[in-house]
């Protein structure tokens, strides 16, 4: 991972918080100063928090678990979806369905239905249906795909969430807290950092800031995935060597 430096954060405007009158006092430890009525985030704290979050998420993905990306705000959703797809991780960028975590059994039923509609649309019988029927099925599939497409391959609950804007995604956070799922998040000066396990103090509104930090977090996941792959390959190699030695020993006898 190319290490993010203080200057990178500065250039991306990560330090710009909200107007001072909109602040959450619990963000005080992460605020450097006030300038022209705006709170300025302490970028040294951002770097330290990012490092801690990166180390923790690496361990999660090394053990083969999934991290769900959540960002429904306009300036973040496309880049979050792209990064999650690149890493083969689940994501929610349209709207958070209540119960997506706490009522996962129902969500799984919806995912199965979406999958069966997909299969149906590929069959010949679908082509022979009336135009109106085909249209209805296509619309239903499209609607489901819009909301659930990012979690289509999710067979069990994610091991962690990564969130952009904790005020906006408060329902997702409440569900994660209920289930004891750790939350990593970009936290701006108008939010309560105590609501998440790994707060990364940052401007969560500017595209450049969100882009830089989402990619830095993604790079940590990528490292964890690479380490997992290497461990699996080494384990396979040692198994093969063990088997070869056993065969050699038998041959000698």
C-alpha cells in the first residue's frame, strides 16, 4: 500500500469540517482549530486512526470474512460501489433497507427471489410470455437489483461495516451495534465518533476527501486478501510436500 501522507490529506481537503455551530462536542479530541467559522480536523489524528483501522480490517479479511461498504450519499456512492466491486466485497449505495442485518433471513429470501427471477429471464419460457408479463418481471427484477444488487452474493452477515457519513447511515450503525458487528467509518465534525468502533476523522462531504480515504481503506483490504492468498498457497505447498515425503518413505520401505 502506498502510504498516505499528511500532504495527501491536505491536498484532498480532508481537514475541512463543518461550521462550528453544527459541531458535535464529542469530536473535540479530533479538532485542531477553528478558522473562519469552520472546524479544522487534526490530520495527524486522521493518519493515526487510518493506520489503526487499516491494521484491524486487514486481520478481518485475512480470516476470509467480508466487509460491507455503505454509502448512499450522491458524492460517495459511485466510488464506493466501484471500490467494493474491485475487492469483491458487498455494498449498499442506494438505500439501506431496515433489517438488512438484523433481519438477514428475510433479506436472504429476497436475494433468492432475485436470483430465481434472473434464471427465469434467461429461459425460453420467458421469451414466450406476453409482453406485459415480461415487462412486469423485468421491472421487479430491476427494482430488486437496484437495492440488493450489491449484496447479491452475501450468504451470511458481514464481519464489519465501512461507512461514509455516520449521520446519514445511522440505521445501519444501529443494526451493527445490536449484532456486535464492528463499524469503520469516516466521521465529520458534526457526528458522534463514539458510535463507531474505528472512527476516521475526515471531511465526509467533498468527493476528493472521500475518494482518497475510501481507496486507502480499500488498499488495506487488498493487502489482507493478498496475505490470505499467500497463506493458503503456502499451506497447500507444505501439504503437498508432506504427502510427497510420506510417499517417498513408503517407497523406501
